[in-house]
C-alpha cells in the first residue's frame, strides 16, 4: 500500500490554490470534518476498519472510517509533520515517517524502533504487499530499501540526477518504481536492485508513482498538471490524463484497477476511467490543495485531505457513471414521469412527502438500470 508525503510544500501549494470558487452539487460527499491541526497524510488499514491519519504537529491517529471517531492517538510521534503512514498487511504494526526518521509502532501505539538513515525530510514511505520490504524517499537523489523482517536498511538506491520524491513497490514485489525531479521514472528489479528500464514523459517534477493492483500499469503524477499511465509490459506510455489546472500531487487506483483518482493543487479530485483514459467526474467541493487520498478497500468510496485541515469521505456513486454516459436519456426519463414533479397545487405536505419517498425509490431503480447498462457496455 502506498503512502503519502507533503509538508514542506505547504506554502507553495497554498500559493498555487486557485482563487476561482467552483460550485457543484456536493451529494457525493458522505462526510467531512475539519481538524484544528492540518492532516498531512492519510491511509487505510488493509481490512478497511481504520483510517490512518498523520498530522502537521507530528502526531498520528487511528480513526473510524465512517464516523471519524478517534480510537488511538500518539502525540509527538515525530519532531515535525507525519508525511507518511502505513500499516503492515497483517496489521500487526504501523509505520510512520516524519522529518528524517521512520518509526514502527505496535497496534496499541507503543514505539518499537527507529530507522534514522535519512539525512533530509522524508516525503514518501510504503510497506510492500507481503510486509517484507519497505521503501522511503526524501529530499535527495536516493531512496532507501528496507528489510522489514530483519528491521535493517538493505540498500541506498542511487541512480537519479535530481531529487527523488516518488517511490513504490509493485504488488508482486518484483519491481520498484521511482520518480524524480529529473523528469525520469526508473523501474528497478527489487532482488538485484538494478535499473531494468527507464520511462520518460513528465516535463516537470514527479510527485507520486503508483502501480495498478495487477502491476501492469504505472501512474505518475507531475507538476506539469498531468497524470501519465504507462504500460509496463510494453514499456510505453498508455494514456496522458489531462484535466487538472495545477500540479497533481497524488493518484490512487481503485482496488479493481478500473479507475483512478488524482489529487491536485487546483482544489479538486478527478475520477478517471483507466482503460479509456477518460475523465468521469471531478469532485470540486474542497477548500484548498488536495494533498493526499486513498480508496476504501471495497472500492465504493475514497478519502481525501486538504492542507486546510479537511478530511473528506467521497462516494463513488453509480449516478456519476450514469450522468457521464447516459445523461440525456436518464434526464428525459426523469422529466417524463409525473412522480418527479415539484409539489403540486393543493397537495398536502404528507402527500408530497409520500410521493417524494416513492420518487427516490424510482430514481434509484432508474440509476441502477442505467448503471447495469454501463457495466455491460464497459465489458464489450
């Protein structure tokens, strides 16, 4: 599972926030909470029962994914902001990264050990899918590969010509991807620790790289406002996803690999169709730069954070796909049915509320029908 970074960027990102206020129906926002201390990283436990949240004051918390109620807080975990947080696949320990140190904690929040091999601020850290490896990157040209089982540094990975902030391990644990401000993406063999291929494309700094769940694709987020998708088997560019109006900070594939969400300094999150390379929906109801995001393991929702302190839970509602691909017939069907009319003259409040309840059920039935059509069409 990938983890996230971002704190030193704070002033830069705030300056990059667009002054234009976008208006949009916020019906896909399930919950939002403003924290007094800004969040700097977000992740979720493998079973989906805990949100892992890192904060600007160096603390981290475990939160309920529905209510956001706190079940654990560790204050002063790091000297500065917690820029990365992850939980092992067996959920027996938590990894946090902040300032120049990585720390491991048991599930109760008891400190287990420190890794202090970074000399500069850590931006990214991640535990492999089997829990045996970890990678971390900081504000320099190298990233570090860790042996989690033996709790030791395995290798300092050198090869980039500029700062390397983005790093990720493939789901099958064979490859490591790293992205640098030298605008290159390197693919490494995890066992030999050698570069096996190099990808190009982003024209500016690379902030995040992410493998698809099956390991066939790699997403790279850049300061150039794009997300690039690479076919790793063919070693070539698959899609360039354009739609953001400012730097793209993070990307996350859905658990089934069919979709991707991207977070940007333009205060929005975009949901993309991976196969088509197509924008499906843009979530605009954010108050600042969207710093980080993560899908729920069920794939039906995702979470995002902004530097202003918001934690938001978004629904990937079937209506999103219906409005994208079948908007005209869907709206025509709604308009033609009297059950959806506004309150009628002489209609009592009780009668109107009863009709509105039936209208809601009918609308959901229509959405479900068009959504099934979408899924069928997508398989063709």
